[in-house]
C-alpha cells in the first residue's frame, strides 16, 4: 500500500503543498489520539504539558483548533489561516504560497456520545494583492481550491483528499503513524437509495425540499419507484463519508427555523471542501440552484445550503 507522500508525489503535487498537507496531517494524528482517549483526554498528564496550567478543561474542539493553528502558523509555507473557531483571519509567514482554512472538529456535539467527528480542511493559493490577515485572502470561490479533504475520527481514522484529481481515501495505520492509500479513487454509487437530512426540520423547509423528500418517502409506488432509507449522523464528515462510500445524498437545505440564519453550514470550512471531494468522486454539490464551487464568498463565516451526493439524486432534488 502506498504511503501518503509518495502517493502525492506520484500525483505531481508541488513539494510546498505536500509540506502543508503534512502539517495538517501531523495535527490530525494528534487530534485522533486525543479523540480516541475520550474522557481520558486531558486528564492524563503524560501527553499534555499544559495540564498544570489548568488547560485540562479545554474542550476537544478548542484543543484541536489550537493544535492546527499552532502547527500551521509554524509552517514556512502558510501565509494565512482561517478557522471556524476563530473570528478573524490569522497571519502566518509573509510571502508564503498558501492559505489554509479548517473546521478543526466538525460535528463536535458527537464528542460526548463517542460518535463520529472529523476535521475538514481546504488550501488555496495566497493572494498578493491583499494583506495576510485580511479576510479577502479567503474571498475565493471553491473552484480555486488547490486541495480539500477531511479526516474522519471513527473506529478507524481515515482521510479523504483531493488535490484536483480523483478523491482518494487514506487510512491511518496506528502501528506506525502513517496514512496509507486504501482507495485509489472514490466514486459515488449512482444507484443507492439512501438520504441524509435532519428530518426534525421538516416543517421549516421550503417547497422544493418538501417535495423531494416526500417523493423519496413515497417508496415503491411514488415517483422515484423505490424504497429509500434514511441516515443522520449529526456530523457532516460522517454523513458525507457514507455518501462517498455508498452513494445517496446529503442535504442541509435552507429552513425558516431562524429567519436570521436560513442556512447552517459554512461555505469556507464545510461546503466548499466537501463539494470538491464530492465532485471529484463523480457527484454534484449545490446550494439552492447554484453549484457550490461557483459561489463568490461575501464574508468569512458565510453560511450556505448544502445538497450533495450522487449526480442523479442532486438533479432530482433540483427538479423537485
Ligand atoms: P458544527 O460545525 O458546529 O459541528 O456544526 C456542523 C454540523 C454538521 O457536521 C452537521 O451536518 C450538522 O451540524 C448537524 O446539524 P443538526 O444539529 O441539525 O443535526
Ligand atoms: Mg462544522
């Protein structure tokens, strides 16, 4: 099985970009370890010097953010970082080639129940026309992403990654701490009958989402002519991972629950990286009627509707 770095070299990924990915993955291994320690994470003195400074109360999502932030800001190849956990863009090394955005621990409400959680990340080229700490560094459409991926902390730790070519899947080998290429090319199965949505929001959805889900629930005698099953992890990383592996569709559409905030997921840290992974696995990703990767961001923490998965299912959604 190929290791990560030789696999990236074989894909022609530039060395500096490989170094940035390596930094993210070094942080992910540490996060994976802390996550696997569960309630013991932060109370065992052996791995955390900070314990005596009283940082044991730090939640895993704060710790994960700090790890990624510290390690990326130390990298000579990172000019700016943005995190779901940070209000503002943080400047790294002047003149460095890349900027990195991340959701350090997505689905963090699953921490308490030992459920799936993950880290989502994306890398763009740094802009020379704006300062390193400007949010405009990240005002680039998702189609400009140079690399996107997630690390899923489940029974095994896995990373899905695309650097523009196919979406590949790596598995963390805990015996030697390296990510090994375990699936050369993820390809979304077009024939699955599975959907993933928070049904509790049903009464707040718009007509289009109502119609689409009603058609799925109608089963064999409905317009889709087959029975669908539903799965909802409460962690996008786990839900999109299932779609990539098994097919189907993931939806977090706009709703009217909170009129100030019709969409929940973030464009920069969640929607764009997942959209790139899904498209490079043969699927589609849209926000309302627009391709997610074409959206021109208007603010750093902007939220968007997300519907992604098998192309035929996303088309059926758009036509509902
Ligand atoms: P988070 O970034 O605060 O963890 O929120 C994002 C998560 C996604 O992982 C998941 O798809 C969604 O929120 C779950 O929302 P809900 O609470 O409606 O189930
Ligand atoms: Mg999140």
